[in-house]
DNA sequence: AACTCGGGGCA
DNA sequence: TGCCCAGAGTT
């Protein structure tokens, strides 16, 4: 375990030099808007989400605004990002739940967030650290894949990997580490054809060791 | 555990 | 132009 933490620290150092700027894409005005944007981000990218949120939040910004919308109306606003019908339903239902059960405020606990429609582990974690600045380690497919290739985790499911990563990194670094692993996963440690030859983490990587040495 | 939703990006 | 990618819900 000590050895793993040393490795984690070195990887963190290399990645933080390579990706120095923290993600600012999730810079929304209210927890509710961040929640909506995060629900929208399922199965797509922040870039895509940002294309629709600026216009969207000009027109609708509070849970009350979304709770009254027809699915078709919202769907039309977000149709360029895919899965728009189901996402519209999730957001409208969640808005109503926030009003009806959570007194108009986005819930702050993981378990309550999970009760919302369209909110799973990853989305709930993002809301906790991005909207409420509390420790969470969102595990999306990039984090899952990259941390397993590196040998930072060997869990078979995201829950297990999340547990292992939380053991490995200091609490106040979870959010940043999540971003670094995502960047690295998108740009280098890609799902299909990873650019191992240009990867600065070769020395620490189980995947590289097993496939190229 | 497999299937569904739906676009954009890239070979 | 067809294949791959990215979460959550449903069956």
C-alpha cells in the first residue's frame, strides 16, 4: 500500500504538470444549474453540453422553470447533444422532486442525489465536489480505464475503483485527480488506441509493462 | 446482464 | 459512412 501511494503521488505530479489548468467548464452559477448540466453530460462531452447550456439558462434557470416545461420544449433546446428525450424527462422529473421533496434546493448528500432522476454515482459525485466543494471522486469511464491500466486500481466495477482511488489520494486532491485522469484518458490513454509511445507514465503503467516490454 | 436512448467525432 | 464513444434507467 505504501508503494502504491508513492506511485500515486508520482503519477499525480506528472499529470499535474502536464494538465496544469483545472477544468473550468463546470463553472455554473447555481448548484441547480450545475446539476442540470451534469445530467446532460451523460454519454457526451462537456464541450457539447456547453453548446446548449448558455442559451438554455438564459430562458430557464430555476427548478420551478424546468418543472413546468413540456418534455418536447426542453427536448428541442437540447437536441444537438443526443439522448435528448430521456434527458429532458430526467431533468423535468428531478426539478419536480427538488421542489416537492427537497424544499427547492439541490440535495447535498450522495444518497439524496441518487434519488433524483438521471443521477447516478458519477453525476452525484460531480455535483458534490463541483457544486458543494466537498470531497468526491467521480469515476467515469476514463477514470475507470486509466486507473486500471496504470494499476492504481483493479476493481471490477466503478464503485470498487472509486474506493481504491480514495484510499490512494488525499481527500483534497480527489477532484483535481479526477480531472487529470479524464484529460489523460481523452488525449493519451484512449480507450481504443492509446498513445503509449508518447505517454509519460510508462514507468508506472501496468498496461505498458504488459504490452510493450 | 443485456438492452435502450441519439447524437458527434473520426478512420 | 459506418463504427466507436460516453451514464443511467429499465427489463
